[in-house]
């Protein structure tokens, strides 16, 4: 890596400051400085997010939408402001197209229930891809297979890219929904989402985008993409756990039935019947994760101060550095070498178990994930049980990548010795 | 040597090691020296621990003593198995069932191991003790 290249990068000038805003990063693990490369599992949180949550509990903890009193109004305002921030962040047309939930898994489960209930019948197909996270497989099986809805998976090639010819030919009249990941959590593949959405829409098929892995790495404009539904998790974009978003075009939300009943989601209840509240509340039954929603608003603000385009550019450089360095290790086989790549690099070391590698990296303060990454069907395609995965975030550095590579070489030589 | 004499021996041996690297190298070495199980024994019925790394166990009783063979698909786990087998295998069944394996704590192994690994080794010890006391194999696994 040419040092001049690094210095030219706009985010690099602020990297020291950025890192100082993430308290977790500054500690030693087993005597070595922490190198956190498990960002695809969850990202660390900046002080602004931590403080927003603490401030809510310290200053205005109260239930929302219910009280006339000051604290409740303040909490309601902060919660709803968060919704507006998120709507702007993904350029949704309306704030009420943002449904708060627990996260991507929750969002897909809600979709599997609501969409299935309203639109699907026996013989219909939901089209996914071979690289989906279990969260975009199992809910369709749970809710769809009850009424005979089939789940078909578009194959991938050996580099981990979606087979677009297969996608084209599988998009027949039986397909009622395409539900696909934007970025693969295991392979790092970035799918050609624009093209996918266009092709599906040409046949009037709506698209649900699993943006769990994309949201922190790239700017997403839901109107430009014209995507119908999108889910993501707060904790993978520097926000808290326990909060996520389902974005949906208004028309769909109006048509679909709610998936849960309870407080907040109703207009009028009698023992005979209930009418539902307006959007988005129809889909937000019960007391939500108020502090987490506010924390997610702070995370979106934080990303805004750096800029998604700057983050994407910097991470692109980091990913390139990581992939190139990995290729130089002889025994290493990269799993996922798609041209368009973001966030994660997965690999196996021939003759060595992933968990041994992960454990020896941990001894050196390096946090990676090993295993199947909730993508067992994908592991079967590659005929492996799992991988070692290093995944990046905006606060990772070129130095950390170098240290990771030497830690990895070290681990291999310990195992070989 | 009794179970406790063997544990004490391991404690002394590990106490001389300066850092994690030496400990790990020793564990990996022991794993490599542990003979692989016949493929026939690497079957689901012998799985005592399944996580990312798996552990298979097969035991035979002879004259009141339990002879244990075990294997794993990962070197570090296999090394940990070697430690446990060094302490337990060939010991009287009743003593295995009643044993308390303090060496794991004494050599600070648990501190170094990831929770899955450390649960794995504990599950394996429990499993071997159940084998000795009740003659049946109880499989354990982790969430991954
Ligand atoms: C692609 C993808 N989809 C869905 C999920 C599920 O996200 P969560 O566990 O936050 O609900 C993940 C999490 O790893 C993911 O990577």
C-alpha cells in the first residue's frame, strides 16, 4: 500500500478522531490491542449513540404516544424525530413508511406473515437467492409452507455472484415476491440490485431487499431504487441492538394486514371488532424500544456527519487492501470473489479448522467470526462447513489490516509447527 | 499414576510456560500426537460435542478401567482432548465417575479458551463422567 494513497483519502484525515469516538476500540485483549473485524455481526457504537440512549433514560424516560405530560411529549418527539431522520437517510417519500421493529429478522418475519396473508396462495413462489441469511429463508418456510407457497433460490457461480441468467428464467408468473439480500454477509458479494428490481418490476413483481449488510457501507435511496420493501438492523449501522426498520411503500402498508395486535396500533376496539390506527402505528403494536429508536436516530446523524459516500470510498479501499493481502497467503482460499464486493472477506485455510484459526487470532487481540454465518445452504454449495470472516467498518485502518494479516500468518505457522 | 497425580503433573508442566503461545503450542502438539480414531468410530452415535469443532468419543471397559479414545476435527480441540484423556483414560471407572478435574482452572485454560471451546471441554468431561457412571453417552452442542 502506497502511504500517499492513504493520506489522500478524505476520511483518513479524521480517522484518529473517528476512532476516539468509539470507546470499545481502545482496549487490550489478551495483552494485544483489539482489532475488531467482526463488524458484519455487529458494529461498535460511537459516543453520540451511547449518550443519546443515556440521556433519554436520565432526562426524559417516558412512554410515548400516550401521555399529555411533558416527559411523554418529549420522548414521543424524539422517537418520531428518529423516524424522520431514518426516512431522510434512505430517502423514503414519507416518514410513515418507516416501521420500527427489532431488526432485519423481525422485519422479514413480519413481511413473511403479512405478505403471505394478503397476497399468497398455494403454488405461488417467493424467489430468494442461494446466498441468503437464514433470516431470509426460514420465515418464508414457517409462514409460506402452511399454505403451500414455494421458496425457490437463484443459484450463484463459483465466485459468489448471482447467476443473472438463471434469475431471468426463474422470474415466471408464479413468482409473487423477490426477497433478496443487497450484500451477502458471508461472501461480501454486492448484488446488482437495480437490475434485479427493474427486471422484477417489468413483470409487476415486488421486491424485498435485505439491506442488513448494505446499510452501513453504501448510500441507499429507496426511491431511486424503486424498491418495494427493505429491512435493516440498527446494530449493524453503529446503532443499538433491539431496533430495526422495515421500509415499505405506503400502498403496500395500507393493503397489508397487521401482524400483531395490541396497544398503539388501534383506532377503535370493541369486543366485536377493531379498526386499525393509521400508518405507521398499525404495524407498531405495544411499547417499542424507545431508547433504541432514539439511539438509531443518533447513529444516522453520526453517519451523516461523515457522509455515506466518503465511508463507501474509504471502505472500498480497505476492502481492496484486505482482499489483496489475503490472496498472497498460499494456503488460503477466498470464499467469495465477486467483482462488486463490500464489507466482508471470507476464507478457509487448507488443512486447518476455522475455529483453530479464529482462536489463535483471538489470542492476538483480533476479533473475527468463524462458522457458517447463518448461511448453511450457501456453505453446502461451496462444500465447506464454514469460513473465517473478517468484516470491516468505517473505523478500521490499513494498519489493522496489516496486523490482521501478520496475525493470520502467525496463526497458520503455530498450527503447522 | 492416579487421576490427581496426572493432573498435578500437567499443572507443573503448564506452570513453567511463559505465555499463551507456549501453552497453545503444547496443546496443539499434544493434539497432533494423539492418534486419529478409526473413521468407523467417527459416527454420530459417538458425537459427544458438536459445535464448529466436533468431538467423538469411544470407550471400552476392561477390568474395571475405562479406556477412552476421542478425536476432533480441529487441532486445538484435539489437544484439549489429549489433556483430558491423559488424565482420565485407563483409570478405574469409579474414580473417573467421582473425579474432579481441577487442572483446567489451575492452568488458566478457561481464560484463554473461547466460551465455545471451554464449554466443549467441560461438556466432554461431563460426558466421559456420565459414560463412566451410567454407561451412556450424552451429546452436547452449542448454538452457532
Ligand atoms: C444479510 C443478513 N440478513 C439478516 C440478518 C439478521 O439481522 P438481525 O440479526 O439483526 O435481525 C443478518 C445478520 O447477520 C444479515 O447479515
